C-alpha cells in the first residue's frame, strides 16, 4: 500500500498535544512530557509509584493510583 494514499489530515495539526508533569517523591519536577515519554520514564524507573503525575495545569495524583500508568512499573 502506498503511503501517499493517505495524505495527512489538516485536523492533525490542530489536535491538542497532551503534556504531563511529574513531581517526584523527592520534590523534583519533570516535564512537560508526552504520554509516550511518560510511559518510557515509568518503564525505565525514572518515575515511580510514589511520584505524582498529571496533565499540565491539572492536579497531580500518585502514579500508583493511575492504573494506565502503574501497569508499566
């Protein structure tokens, strides 16, 4: 199948990018991060279950309380 058979949608450039921030248990701030980079940070143990994670501008919650992220620990 040809790649150019599906040209990029104009809507793609207008899609908001969700960014996450992390406050580690030691008080360090990490981010903003894309979801993919956040999952990578969790999987590589740079972010752990005792750290707080949230979307930029939203309240932070313990990573351990977020099943979609905690499963990568």
